[in-house]
């Protein structure tokens, strides 16, 4: 994974219907096992493409149209790229939390710990979409 924003991919495996997916963390593309699908690394299929971050690429590749996932993609995009393409005030906080966790925990533990974080973000934005306003 590149940086720390790839952690949402650990969460999104459940959102994409692949909860059995397993992750191997490597530092360079040459170290990716032959039977693995590399992601969030420079030059791989499931990485940054054009103006999209890896999470946006995943949503497009697997044709996921859930509007809440796309809202999370905006937040992750801004946390990762900080290019002001989206209005995502949550992005700065998400970036700090992910960076901090990556400083004190191994990658596999960060994936485990961030599951409830992304579940909470998903639920908040799901309810906001249903209500047409921020939930109480």
C-alpha cells in the first residue's frame, strides 16, 4: 500500500462483497505474491488513475454505484490527494487518524482498527442521504 489511505481497501472488501479477501503488505511491486492482486502502488491496475485515488478506482473497476460509497470516496480522495476537488471537511481528520495509527500499529492492525471507523463514516453518510440533512 502507498502511504496510509489504502486502509479503506481493507474495509471495502466487505462493501464489495469480498470479506474473505486477505492482505499482504509489501514495500515494492516486485514483492507482490504471484497469486495476489496488487493495489495502491505506483503502476498497478488498482491504483491511482488520472485524477482518481485508489478507492475511486476500486469503485469504478467493480462497478459499485452505492452513493454512500462514492461519498466516502470523496473523503478518501481529499485525505489522500488534498487537491480540493471535493468538499470533504472530514478528510483532514481522517488523514491525521490514519497517519497516527500507522505510526503506532503494524499495517494489519490498522486495517482491523479502521474497520469500525469506516463503518461509522458509512452509516453517518447513509443516514444523511436518507434524511436529506446531517443526522443528529
